[in-house]
C-alpha cells in the first residue's frame, strides 16, 4: 500500500516535533520590546541581494526582532548548510527535520554576497547538522576561505553549533582562522533539559575553552537568553564559567517566544536589570559585554568587534 502525503494544501509543519505539545501561554510584550516593522529601502536592497544569491539568513529564519535595523545598514547573518536543523530546541524558530545535501557552491555565494554588500564584518552561523560526519565543520572552513578570497578586508565571525560527538570538527574551524569564534550557551545549566535538550552545557563550555587552547589570540564569544525560568545567581555562575574558559565577550538578551508551541516567556526582564548584569560582567573581566532586552549575538557585531579589539589593545 502506498501512502500519499499532500504537502501542497497541507504543508509540512515547521516544527513537527512540537505539533502535539500543549500550547504555552503568551504574555503581552512590554513597551521596551517593541520594534518598528522593516520597510526601509536599505532593508529591501539587502533582501534582494540575499534572494539573488539564494542565501539563507538567521535574521529571517529565527524571526530576529532586529532585522529592520540590521538590514537597513546592510548587515546580515548568513546561515549556511540549509534552513532545516536536526535539533529541536524549545526556544528556536528555525525549521526542524532531516536536512538536504550540502550545496558545494554555497561558500562562494556567501563570499560574493559579502563583497557585494561591502561588509566590513560578517557573521556566519548554521543549523545543527548532526547528520554529517563532521557536523559541517569543513563547510564552515570553506565558507571562511571563500570570504577571504572575495572580500579580503572583511573580518569574520562564526557562530557555530556544538559539534557534539564530532571529534576533530572544532579544530577544522579554528584552523580556518575566523576573527571571532562564537558559540552560545543559550541558558543556565538547570534549564538545559527543558530548553536545549539535544545539547550539553559543559560540552559547550569546554568547546569555548578548547578554542583558546588551539589559538590563544582568537576572540571567543558566547550568549545567553533571560526569561526562561533561570535564577539570578545562576546567570552569575554562567558568567564565572565563561570567564574560567577565558571567553572575551558575553551577550545577554531577552528570550522572545516564537509561537505557542515554544517555551513560554517566564518573565520579561526590565532594562535596568540588564544594565546591572552588564556592570557585573565587566567587573568579572569580560573585554566586551552587550546586555539589553533586544541584544542578539549578531546585532551590532561589527561595531562590537571594533570595541572588542580596542579593549584588548589596552591590556
């Protein structure tokens, strides 16, 4: 017997693993979370370049609230290796499922788009690719190499998956010499089972530490979200853990719920609490801290990298 799936009138759900979960409550966003709809000419020009090169951006796939601001300035975070992730994190809006084959031309397309946009600094991230033997590490390295060829003056920041159980993968990416290596812890250890069940907190922490062992001069960066049920003392402990791993830059932002099937927002953290955490993080020795409700890993990444480099120069 053959089973025919009608995926035209009944398209496959974006998050099939969440389809049968009970709806989570959705809180009304406070005034400090509001952003303007992206309608500027700069935004549409950036979107056109992405479409022309057949590129995927995390700005769109993750529903980033800062897309209008970033794309107006021709800043975008390229998401390589497709738009389908093998993980099913409770906070993330990226599509879940079995990804397709890697596009061997994608690194060149990213390099060409970088040059066309005239980017001084670029962020390259990816979906998790647990289906690949190296987790996509070689594809990251090839993309870094293509950007260097097309836009040799552009500084490169990578935001990688955790390469869990992918021996040798991290070394391949570090050997390609990005200027910044970012891997987000996302939340405190006690929330991992509910929020990031496919990952392991101490593996992610060790990944960041290992980057500095492989290349002590490389900048490292990590971020967490607030509003997922964490306690303040747990956030401070994450800061200490990151400093123990010699991480240079921490980002702290508000978690925003993509849909009723995603993890609920337990609390909207007011701006003054973010400011207090920023002060504490600097006191713990981070070279750079970005902490606000709308902070995201790649928001203002170019300007932040310039400040990060300047901060190291004063040591």
